[in-house]
């Protein structure tokens, strides 16, 4: 397993705390080596200030730990389902960040109300359906991943790299663990803005498709113009 990936996953976990997305041990970040078929994830319940790169737990794509030094995060099965369902992603982050969790608990999707949202998410950030009693009783963590995958049956997970799990909290992902953290950070920011918008107007309307396209496509895709590109 690559030492670079171990350090990337450690840094992703530490960055969730640095960005105020996680308190106590309420969160986890992972990364995947697709060539090796291995996931690296934070160990369960270990305080962030005690983590090292070697503490990241190696697991297979079925969510089974490959060593017995430390138990993997209790959310491992959700991460594993997402890696199997979304082959383009390389990192997953789960937090209980305040505003995104409020929206998840309220079962409110986050509509694209402005250009800040459109810069990062191509449209509404969805909320999943509630899990059934049977889904909760049997393989709850795996079924959390499955209900996310179900929610994205007709969505591009790289165009909308986040979701709100009803009654639970947010998951975000990206091509790398660092990108997943950045998307989790942006999710929390747009959730906060949406919450305040809804306080002023209980039924705010999304921006136009033309404005959504203008802002999203300037940062994403083959025709992106934002930033310096390959300029040295």
C-alpha cells in the first residue's frame, strides 16, 4: 500500500478538524488504491491528535479489514459501497458538520440558490430517502451506502459530489481524499447559506439553468476557464 496514500488519508482526516467540519471523533475520511483494490480509512474512535499515517486501516472493497492492529471506522461499509458504486472517486469524507447535518435532519435537499453553490455542485444536493426498519436492522451501514447510490441512479456523482443522508448527516467525495475534504467544506458553506436563505424566504427559487451552466462549466469540464490551467 502506497505511503503517499497513507499520508493523504491522514491529512484528509486532520483537515476535517482543521476546517471545523468535525468535533470529537464524529467523522472519517478514506482513500482508495484502485489498482490494489484496497481502501485506507481512519480507525474507529481514535482521537485525531493521536493519529499517524500508519494508523490508517487497510480494507478490501467488500469492507473487510486486512489487518488487526486497529478496528476501521464504523462507517467503513458505507465508504466501500460508494467506491464500488462510483468508480471515478478516490476519496470519501463523512462529517456531522453543523448546517449540512441540520439540512439532513430536516430532510431538506439544498437547491442551487446562487453562483457560489454553482461553482462546486451542478444543481441540487440531494437528500436520501429514510432507511426502512429492515434496512436499519440488517446491515445498516452498508444500506446507508446503498441508499446514497440509489439517490444517484440518475445523477453524476462527480458533478454533485455530496449527499445528505436523511436523519443522519453529509457524505462528500472527490477524485482524491483532499478533493473530498474540499467538497465537504464547500457543502457545509452552501448549506449554511441555504439555511439562512430559507429563514428569509421559506420557498427560495434556484438560479436559472443558464447561470448554473455559466458558473459550473467555467470551473469543470473540457472548456473550463477558471484558474491558471497549465500556465507555469
